[in-house]
C-alpha cells in the first residue's frame, strides 16, 4: 500500500533522475496527466496499469491513486518537472492526510524542475536569491498572486513564472510586467523558455521593457533577472557577489559608506565639491538628509583645499575639532592646527573681559593668525567673535570660516551672521545641527577633494 509521487523532469529522458526511472519500473499503477505519459513510457513495466486523465482532474487523480493503493498496489503518480513544485505531491498528501489514512505509505521523488532546466540552459541566472510564482488564478485569487508579484519585484528576486499564460488567462502577464517596471530597470534581462529540453525547445532573451506577453504560451517559462543580472552572449548571469564581497577593512568600509551616500545624492543639484563635503558630513552624522542643511559660498571647498595643500594654518574653537581633523592629512601637507582654548592667558582674558574661553581663544588666534582657516564646531560665541571682527577689522582676512556650532543658544544667530559675510569663503550647517565632528569632516573633505572623482555621482 504505497503511493509514490514522482517528477519526470522537464521532458528529455536524460533529465530524469535514476531513482524515478527505478520507481516507474516497479509500479503496478501509473497515474497522471495524459500528456506526460510520453515522457516515461519506456520505463513502465509491461503489465503496469496506466490511468491517464486530462488537465483539471488533479483531485480525481489523487483519489484514484488512493483507491488503487488501498487495493495493495504500488502506485506512482507522475508529473512533469519536480513532483512537489506545482505538481501532484501537494494534493496527494493533502487528501491522504484529510482521510487520516495512516496505513498508506507515501514518498516523493524529486525531478528537475522547469526553472532549474531553464536556468541551466541560460547559464547562470539563478546565482543569487530567486523565487517562483504561478500566474494561474484558477485556485489562487489574483489579489494574492499580485501581492506575491509586488513582493518579488520589491525584494529584487530573480523570478521564474510558471503558468504564465493560457487561452483564458491572457492579461495577467501584462499586469505583472507593469508591476515589475515600477521596481526594475527596463533593461533588466528577461528570458522566455519554451518546451525546455524537448525537441521544440526555443529560448528568447529580451528585456523587461521590450518583453511582449504575446511571445509566451502555456508551454513557456518566463525568467526575469534581478537588478544585477546581465547578459553575456546568449547567457544570463546573476552575480553571487564573489567579485564584490562586503568590505571588511577600515578603508573599504569607509569607501563603501561614501558610495552609499553619493548614490543617495545622485540627482541633487549641488556642485561636485559641495557634494563631496556633504558626503563627508553625512558619513559622520549618519543622517542622509543632512545635505539639506549645508550651505557654502561658491568654490569654498576648492579654495580651502588649495589653501590647506599649501600648508595653511588652521584655527579651531575647541580641541575636539582639532582631534577630528585627520592627522595624516595635516602631516602630509605640513599644516599647523591651533586651539588656544586651554592657554593660561586665554583663561585670564575670559575672566577679565567676562567672555567665554572659546571667544577669548579666537581673539588670541585672530591677533596671531589673521589669514588662517577658522573652524568652529562647538561654540557660537567663537563664531560671533569671528563675524564681528570680520565686520569691524579690515586687517582680519581669514582664508575662510567653517561655522557649524551645535546647540540652541545663539547657534542659529551666529550662523546667520556668517552667512551674510561677503569678504571670505564660508561653510555652514543651518539650524541647530553641527558639532565638532561635522566641522572636522568639512576640513577633511577639503583635504581629500581629489578622492571625489572615485565616486561616480559626485
């Protein structure tokens, strides 16, 4: 009392597994869709009972298999491809379970499914995550199928389509194309594989945009590539990632982060040098939308870059900004970075004149280095000191000012004052955002401006 559900493969007997051939050779009864008997007839034993039924009678086939098995016969239920993929295994097991026929022995023998055979013919389209969807809505509501289509498209799965079209089901494939085009490039490769491994086999490779559902019939399997799939000669290749492994060194991780950020800013209307500065800022903050707060004078980053690469001096309001500037850059170009915040005379000046130490430190710096690059990442009072001196003292001629203090008191006001300065370059992060790390990131962007060419969207 045994029922074996066996997949005959896609059609060619060379694709039929030996274990399936052996099962057919000992079967007392073979049951299946009448079209499939041609693929296994040479393996049936001479006195086997063959019970053929047309399409649409899957439940009847399962019932007949149970009936024959209960008579003590070894029954093999055949299907094309794999027995458990859109084939008879599910209905046989379901009916045996619902009838609680514990005495029946069940087994499923695998077969080469159409999508696997098609994948082999196409070379390597299944190299990464993939899925199969049946477009037949005879037993599955279209709204459920549509959800699966959207999920496959959104999830970037290589997608194989079973039952893509029939005489009565002609519109579903066109609907699927529209859904996929909302998520995939029109140039995405698509293959139409008809009668795979059979004498009438035909393979057509096209693109999602050019794909014509009229080229498909009920003997076709349609395979849609993912965003990485490409055509090579008459093959489709979906990379697994061996040649593009995830970054693991510090430098590789940083570079990949820059690529992610620049891709996000691909279509933004900013000058390339400013995009690079934004990239370094966003890499520091982790907030992709921070580009919206960046403002700078025209060519500021380019001018600051030229100044720094000539060994120009840098003044910072706090030691955290100084610490954030990449030492390799300053050592390469011989830049001196000064922060006078903790000097004894600065502390005394702050007390004597009733000002903040940051403000006092900037006053000292202005007297000593009037032509330096001034970088403020923490103290709005330091930035106000700079802007007031720019307004009143014509001998103070800094090459530029990076003003990105963070906080809530005098922060917005100090940046607005800098934004109205016309006699030096400046860079700000509008609003309450900013900080020492952001200030250092902008300096590092100016130091590394030549790196921007590595990122195609800059």
